[in-house]
C-alpha cells in the first residue's frame, strides 16, 4: 500500500510538471533553449525536409534541447551529433556570416545542406541570399562563430 501511495504521488507530480516542457519558444527560463524550433535535425538528411520533433524524443547538446520525430533519429544524433546538428548550434547561418556575426532565430523550413552540413536561416529570403554565395558565407560564418557562440541568445 505504501509503495502504491508513493507511485501515485510521483505520477501526480510528473503529470503536473509535464506541461512545463511543452514550450516551443526558443528559450525557457531555467531550461536550455530549443534548437531549430524543436524540429528534427536528422530528418533534414533522411527525409530531405523539415519535420517537427516531439517531447518524447529529445536530448541536450551544446547547451540546447534538440528534439526528434523518432527514437531512431534521436539515436542517430546521439551517436554522431557533429554529423547531424545544424551548423552554429542551429542559429541563423546568415546572421553568423554577416559583419562580425550575431545569433538569430530560424525558420525551420529555411534550410540548405552543403557538403553534408545543415545550414538554417532566419527566413526563406535569407536562405535565397545565402545560396548565392554559399562558400563565402560559410567561410565568414565559420570564422565568426568562435566569437559569436558565447554571446547571449536572441529573444525574437
């Protein structure tokens, strides 16, 4: 009887706490930011399109929560995150490339895969601009990222 009471108490606490994890905003107080709006970074490679992830399959990597549509995608990511993660920890690739670079939120539908690496941008417009000079933009963003990566997260 005592074990049942403890189990029910734990279950009730879990049910009450669960909605706190349902937020899809880029950042939650006390929680790591949600990378690429909760979209499955592995699916860009396997399905060739943006696929929403779920709360059921997620992990923390580079200080961000990465969500996945399936356990298989989660397992692929955890076995080799460098292969599947969006570049610049899922921040806008064009934002990191421009000037001295900055972090910006992304539209999960605004993506490009170049040389087996995933680049996501703030909007589809910026993806179009990005694609016109991919090599130059990648070079600038790669150089800028060492300074940009430790700057505060974007709020919008």
